[in-house]
């Protein structure tokens, strides 16, 4: 079973204090899946850098399109239209993503659920009107949610729903982009380091002194600190980069699909993993909905991991297991 790093949303590119001067590199930026995407190829000339970045972005756009929830011609849309009451044939790629989503559903006891579609319009309207959704509307939406309604025939590669749920795999796609990219780079073996960012996630290829800045959720111009590492991947889920004020209170855009409401007392979770090929991975969005204590307990069994949790008022908690390969450094002058 592949492990895909999912999550959500803004680039944590902070730059405070003195930094070593970076070597020249080719940079290409765009937006994919409604979030900023960046490829930086260190030490490459423009032709080589552009060729690599074009190939990476083409693959990310393919994944975004083929598994889109909103594209009426995507495989996801086909499944959502036909799977209630009948078996629908899917490909290996879709099946693997769906099986991972079901694993996450079980691990979180339903708090992470790709059938969240009925809830989203309620909170979108709440953000617009700044009024809380009615409890009855939340209750009705939850009645139409539940990954336990998804049946999978792995042998025949077929999917069926036992009630009219809708799947949205968006929370897994950014991490899947990284998995595909890493395999591509390993096969091509470029002679230069490559930095890739998609939303709040960062994947690197090649060893160097990499840095990932964790921003202060209450001030976009300040950092809490930074993770330093030689190789690996960083995933981040932020409840403060996209948030709304409803009836005078700030709410995260990340929903707990077990309760139907935004997760509480949470600003940001950033997790470093030493590589992308082992089984010690989990999407940061999945960990966030579990809460800090359960998330850190689970991470304790994953070799080489470091995690930084920022709660709703900006208080910091750092976890690093004994074999951690990343160093956390708090930003000077913030504490």
C-alpha cells in the first residue's frame, strides 16, 4: 500500500533573519489544484531546468484533471454519478487512492472522510453570510456522509456505493503528485538538487542543507521557526491560512467529518518525514483531525519523524522521535 502525503494549503516560505546566499537555479511557478506550485532546480541552466519543471507540472496537472471532483469528465465524476446501486469499473490508480482514503477513514474513526461533499456548501455559505449553519442542516448533511458506504472489489477493480455518497479525493492528490514526481526523478537521476512545493508541502531531491519555514499563524510576516534537513519531505496542514470569521469567531477551513464542524484549537501541523519510499507516511490533514496527542503518539512509531503543532492561540509543541533526521530551530526574537 502506498502512503500518500495529503494536505492542505499555503506555502510556508518565510524568510527572516540572516540566511546563507543561495546558489543560482531555475525557478518555475504556477497554480495547480488552486494552490501555489513551485519547482526550483539548483545549478541547472534554463533549458535543463525548464524541461524538468515542465515534465513535473504536466504530471501534476494530469493528476489534478483525472481525479477532479468538479470536472464532469473525470473518473471521480463518473464514479459519483453511477456507483450508487451499481458496480463501476475503475483503473488501478483510482483504486489505490480510494483504498488509502478508506485506510485513513478507519485510522481516524471517521474524522477523515472523502465523502464530505454535503457539508462543504453549508460552510461555504456560512463563510459568505458569517452565520453558523443550522444544527439540523449539519445533521442532515452527516446522514449523507460515510465512507462505510463505499464497497470495493479489488480483484475486479470495481466500486459501488450502498447510499448516494460522493467521493472527493482532493485531500490525497497533492501527496500523490509528490510520490509520482519522486519516482520520475529517481529514474532520471538529474545531477542537481530539486525543490518542489505544492501548497504547504515540500519535497526535495538531492542532499543539501534544506530549510522549511513554519509561519506564525497570527502574523503572516513572522515565522515560528524552521526545520532543517538533508533530504526528505515536509507536509503541512494549516487551519489559519484559509479561515473565516463566523459570528465573531475564527474557524478553520479543515472540517472534522465525524462532527461536521471545523476542528478546534488548531492553527498548523507541520511534519517532516525522512523519505517518501518507506511506509512511514501519513497525510498531515489526517493527523490534524486526530488532535495533537493522538497525532504525536502515532508519529512516535514512524522512524525519523519531526512534527511541529501550533494550537489555536499560537502555542508551539514539537515532537521528534529518537531517530529524527531533521533539526527544529525556533525563530529568534519571537519568544
